[in-house]
């Protein structure tokens, strides 16, 4: 529990400090490797919609914490098949990566197409032995108007 609380506190600190500091959070060797694994996994799965390419990054399990997504690699495979057919232009632009040991947080801008304002997304991945084993996410639609000028990224 302490690790999860520390991870949450680190995430809040990094978001408060902005992208310059956050971009420097994956600095040690293992964390840098984890970041690159997540970047490659996420890009293959979401941007390329290539399950076979993405599946090389799975560990011996894949626990999904999004209640709208099915558990395991088959859940991702089914989603990607749906996305290829129904959301071919869906893309995610990475804004920052935040690392804490075996956890990698991705702050991203997801859009269904070029005209879509999209959503701000926070994905949290856990790795074991350099492989993806768990996923959580929080998604917030980008409104037409905001009550401040700070932006979501």
C-alpha cells in the first residue's frame, strides 16, 4: 500500500511541476528501459492497432483494471479488432512519461480523428521483468471551453 501511495504522490508532484521535470523522471537504466517498453507497446497497440506486435511486450499475465475492458491479452486483441474496423484514425500523442520503478505513467492526448478535440488520458502500466502485466487508466474529455487557460497538457 505504501508503494501505491508513494506512486500517487509522485504522480501528483510531476504533474504539478510540468512537463520539463516530468520528462526527466525516467532516468535510471531500468526505468528508461521500462519507459521504452511502454512506448513501444502503446504505440503498437493503440496507434498501429497491431496486436501481434504489441503482444511481444506482455508478461505471463495481463490484468486489466479498466472496468470497460476485458481482462487478459484476448481483451486487448478484441478491442484492437474493433478499433481497426470502427476507429481507424484513432491515435494517441504521448505528452510525458513518468516512471517509478516498475510503474510507468503515460500522459497522452487521444483523438478519434484530426477534427476531434479528444481526451486527456493517464495510463498506468506495471511491468514485471521488463514485461507489461497490469494496466489502469483515467480518461477525461477535453471540453470546448475551460474555466482556466492552463490547458490539459
